[in-house]
C-alpha cells in the first residue's frame, strides 16, 4: 500500500506493521473494528452476538456470530499476526454447535445482543424480530429461512495464514462448506494507522465460479418450488389493487405490474426516490422513500421537506410519519392505516383507501419534492 504525494507526483510505501508491535489486541480492537464495519467482508452482514458462549456443556466461545442476507449463520474467528494451526478445527466445532440453533434461539441470541449493546432512542426496547425482518427483507419473519440445515458459513481473519489452515479451508470448500479467509494487514504512516482487509480464499476467479453455480442452483430450485402462501396472497391483492388504482386519478402505477412483494414502487421522476404502496399483515400505507446511494443526499432532501412539515401536513389534512432512519441510508415519509391485511373480506375497503391516499399523497408532495430535487442539484453544482 502506498501514499500518494500529488504535489511531487510520487508514491511512497506505507510501513507494514504487526499487530503485536502496535499493541493491538484481538478482542478489544480487531473484533470491535469488524463488528462495526461489516462492509469489510464485502457483503451485508448483521452481527447478532459476540463472544458467544451459549453452547451446552462447554465453556468455549466464538468471536463473532452474524447472519447473511439469506438467513445463514456466519461464524467469524479472528486471529492477529498468525492464524495458528487449530483455528479451522475450532471454527468447525462452533459451526456444529450453531447448526442446532432453532429460529427462536437465534432471535433470542440477537435480542440479548441488542439489549447488551444498544440503547433505544425511546422508551420502547429494540425488537430483534423487527430488525431481523428488515434485514432479511420480509414483512413477516415467518417467511424467512433462518439457519437452515447445512447452511452455516465460516470466516477466518488473520494477518498470516498457515498452509495447514489454507489447505483445509480449500478442501472443505469442495464439500460445499462455505469458508472464506480474509487477510488483515496494519500499516502506519507517521501517527496514522491503516488497515487493509483482503479476501484471499476463495480467489476472485473461483468465487465467481462458485457464485455462478449457486445462482444456477437457485434458479432451478425456484422453477420447481411453488410460491409461498403469503406471496400468492400478495400477488392476488396487487392484481385487484392495480385494477382499481389504474382507473383512478393516479397515473403513477399505469405501467406497473403486480408482484409478490409486500410493496409496490412507482417513480417520482427523481433517481432513487420513489412512491410506494405497502400491503402488510397489520397495516397498509403510502410512503415516499429516499434511497439514493449517497446517504447525505437522502438526508438533505428529507430535511428540506421536513422543514415544510407544517404546510405539507396542513395540505394533506393528516399528520404524517417522518422516518429519518439514522441507522440506514434511506429516509421515508409515510401515512398508514391499521388493518387485518390477510383477511380478504377487508380487501375492497383497503384498496379504496390506498387508491384515495396515494392520489392525495402524490398531489401534496409533488411541489415540495420537486423543490427538494432542484435544491439538491443546486447544492451539488
């Protein structure tokens, strides 16, 4: 790794360091860094516990426990300057212990993690089921697969991997045991410290091949599997709802097809800012979502409109929910109604409500949203 000197048009190497000489510890430093920067692993991970020792008849504890977007448990073992010889055996033991965890146990583990590590912003405690549903992209957590049989993954982190470790990891991968090795290297430049995190197993070439095979398998499985009952239910609902909405004043959904998700989006004309109709088990709602890649841009437009909250709500005729979602990039403005959504006898009234509210909602927000988009362009320019 090099530092760029733009003035001299030269590069100078950063000094490679050992964790030990920097007095960096595995638990207090490396583990904390990775826990708070899951993107270092190149994917979205949700950490659900650290220093987990909830195994029967053993005092062993694994470093970090996470879930990936497919609901698979990810066992992460961290070492510093040397992986050691026994790290694979250690992680395999933990994976075998975790393989027996039920859905309810995973939820309980994550709830304890939230209770121990986060303070809620209000009087309501953080709810593990709600956060898991949001992370896995489902309206009802019962729809998500969590810790399926033979789905556990292993991630090893170290500055140096011994050959006996890498050989075993590669061998295990042949048996569809998902293993990854990440090399972490500390660098120094003066008083500044840097950390490079690099995946070395599998290599990018073999990873692409493995991902391709997994996609093919998933496609074949999706063809043979029937839609879940909830998905079929949502598809029927959206078919009826769109038929009604397309004959209303609202033109947002004229070219939108029904889907099996609990939401149906429509463009606002501003990139990555969209209207959405939501059909959930306990509520229906209309919302405006800011989900641009740059979180600052989302916040800017959201705050721009929130400054006009009184005028917007006066024109709309009802209070709105202003969700800035500080833990995520997206921001939302919402209006909701409590319902028994899965009772099909309620659907005609629910569809009438959505059809009426999306017309009011879009009319009310059209001008301030256009002004927010213009203000963003001026700010960027």
